[in-house]
């Protein structure tokens, strides 16, 4: 074998061989000098322990997932899709589970350092820290650290320096291989982890990205370690290094390292801005598979980690094609093989300053999606190589067995292909007594509105308190969802719903005469026109839009979410509170801090559910 000289063994001298998983067979008994034999003992023992540790690592991962699944099933309602009464979760286990969740939100919900980690929570950083510490221990455990000076055969006075740097470099290389399928698993849109845990795929993006950074560091350390050994510690030079560098497995290792560094550069915020997101995404797919192939050529004895990586990648890509095909397969259609793109009717809302907003209304024969899910849409007349996430604005309504969401006004249409739905079921987060506050910024209204529309449609009796807070640039933006707002207006009393709309770029008294929404139930007013009553609808026939764009600073030109959410929670009579939110990253960051401060573990332990406040947000933002 080409790798045998590196292991100072000569199979031609006879003797038995001893198999080692993931490493070349060892010749026994050892016929080298005493120092070399002692070194080989350390090398093989360290490798065997490393493979054992990677088995423990994956057993731990499977164990965590298994426990997560059990806890999730224990917390599910007995009847799926039905809103349960919160009193059904009043046992000792329910009390412990609630309090644990509140403790987690209190201390781990806030954002971590933005410069280092982007816009992510302390909880995810804590998970990363635990994983990193776990890997750090496995990187050093079970290796005897020592130096051996051994003679070079047939070269008197020339010596090799053998150290534990060799087995340690191998160890970090094995760990990098072992983490590869986990990285693929965390990156999958058709995520098996999401199916098992209920956590949407985008929540794993942070760990996928940082696990990639860890693999880069480990691969660099593996490479640097063996460069030091082969270019400096082994003698004679430069003969040893020149013979080593031309071996095929070394060439493929260099190729793999170069590909890994390219992926690392492209996935940074600077790399994405320089090349564009679509280029990054497509290049990442291709480079990742070529990288795994290069790893295979470098050291195929660790194929036990590479085969699952290939399978997971293939399943993810294949499942996307299958799901798209099923969504668009209509046997009665005259299209080729029954495959027919959906026709999306286009409504354009011009905005010369900030860019136009486009609403797509379409109908497609399919099963109902879950509220909170989104679809990826491919506009076939533009490019079949791009797809973009869109959130259904309406609550699912099944008519004659079909799922419809159609416009009655527009005639301009474009064909689209859908893939999905993706994301979590927001209705799983609430029960009959849950108080609900929906907070949206701009087009984030599409994420929170379906929850309220569902409640407006079902109108099940409840003592819950509900509120909608929507911050938009201009009061005319209400037209985006004028029909849906009219539905909420009609059900406002039955839902115990408060609606607070804010125009952050309109000054008080500006533009009121120039814009009137088509729906008579929605009017625009300045902050001075807001009715002084506790319930705006009690003294005004319409829904007001507060114009706050004339504030002295940026903070005053946005609604005071801390005060509004705090007042809402304080005013609840019974039950926990769920905050549904979507919008710019700044809103999500603020809400994480606000909600964290409202969670009080001690009071929840005493069954005061008012202090159990959960934030559910659309966290598809990468940075």
C-alpha cells in the first residue's frame, strides 16, 4: 500500500496482520526497533479509541434525539389539530416541563453576541458550546503524549523524531470525517430532524454553519500536523517530503482541503455579498459533494462516515423533486404527464422609495398546509434554477376537497412551481386558554395573520385575550391585506381582539386625504385621532393606523414593544401567552429580550401561568 511507509511497517517481512477499523492493518509481531514499535502501539491504540469515541458521539446524538421525541410526544394533545384546554397539562410532569421551558427562556432566549454569532439566541450558542467542549475532550482523550527518537534504517547517524503529534493529527481528522454526515443532516430542507423534533429546518442553520467552521479548523490542524511531521521531523529531508507529497492519497487530501477553504470563504457574509446568494447556494451544493468525494479518495477506510453523508444529501435532493411533483400532479390535467404549474395572479403595490411589494394569489389542488408553514416558489418564466420562500397569507380553507387561495380581481398571472410546506405548525403552540399577541413588521404580517384568521373562522368560545401589532412604513400598506383585515374587523368582538397598526414613515396629519383604503372598515388616522378608550373599536367604526413617523429619533418612530407586550401580559386574566412575530431582525432581537424578562420560573412553578410567555418567530434570517 502507498500508505505503508508512513506507518514504518514492512508487510513483506511476513508475520500476521491485525485488522483495525478505519486504518491500515498492523503487522504483528512488530519487527522494528523498540522506539518505533512503542510509537506504533500509541498510534493504533489512539485510533481505535478515536473510532470508539465517535461511536459514543453518534450514540449521544441519537440518544438526545430519542429523548426529545419522547418529550415532544408526551406534550402533544390527545387529539391532533384540536385546541386543548390548558388544564390537561396540570400534572407533576407538566408542571416540571413548563418550569424548565420558562427557565430556558429566561436565561437563554436573548440574542448572543451579534458580531460573532449573528442574530441567534443564547440557547443555540449554548448548544454549540456543549458540542465544542464534547469534541475538544474527544480530540485529546486516550492518547499517550511522548517523543521517540528512532534510527533511520541503513542510514547511520540519521534519526526520525516520532511524537504523539501523529496520532493526535489522525484523531482530529477522524472527528472531521465523523461530523460530515451531521453537517449534511443539519443543512437539509427535507429535514429528518424536523420531522422527529418538530423544530423547523431553518433553526438548524446556525449549528450547520458553525459545525462547518469546526470541520475547517480540524482539517487545518490535521493538515498542519502532518506537514510538520513529514517536512521536518522525518529524515532525511527533502527526500522524505518529496516522496510523501506525490502520493495519490496526499494529493486528494490537498484537493479536499482547498475545496473546504473555498466553501468556508463563500459562506461568510462577505463572500455571500460579493458573489450573490444564489451563486453561494448552488456552489455550496456542488462543492460539498465534490469535497466528500475527495475525502473518500484521500482515506476511503473511513467510508462509514462518508456513505451516510452521500445518502442524506441524495435523500434531501430527491425528496424535493418528489414533493414538487406530488404538489403539481393533477391527473385530470391535459398537461404533460399530469404535471401542471400553478398560475399565480399578481397584485403589485408600487413603492418607488423602498421597492414594490407583490402579492401572489393562486389555487392548487393539494392537501391543506399547516398554519405557519412556507413554500418555496420557482418562477419558471424567470429561472428554473432559483426558488424563493413565500408564506401563505390565508388560513387553509378546503372547498370540495381542494385547497384554494384565489384572487377575484387580478388577471395578470405567471406560472410557479411550489415545494413545501416547510416550518412548524403554529397551532401546536396554543390551546383554548392561550393568550395570543401577534407582532409583525412590514411583510411579516403574512406569518402572523393566518393564526388570527383561523381563530376568526372557528370562533371557539374562549377567555383568551388577543392582539395584533403591525408596524408598516406607510398607512396605505394596509391595502396589502385589506380583505383579511376586514375579516378580523368583523370577528373582533368575539375574539376579544385589539388591533394596533403603526405607520413608521408617515408623520401625523400627513397624507390622510390622499389615500383611502378600498375597504370601508379600515381607515387611516394620525396618532392624535386614536380614540382614548381602552378598546379602539368601542368608539370608532374603523381600525386606526397611528402615524408615528415624526418622532425625534429612530426609537420613537417605532412602537414601544416593551410597553405594549408588558401591558398585554399584565392584562391577561388566565393562561399563558404566546407571542407570534415576524419582521426585521431588530424586532426579533427586541422581542427576545422582552419575552425573556417576562418569564418568571418561580411563579410558573406556583402555577401562575401569566408568567409563562413564549416567543414563536419566523427566524429564516441568516445574519
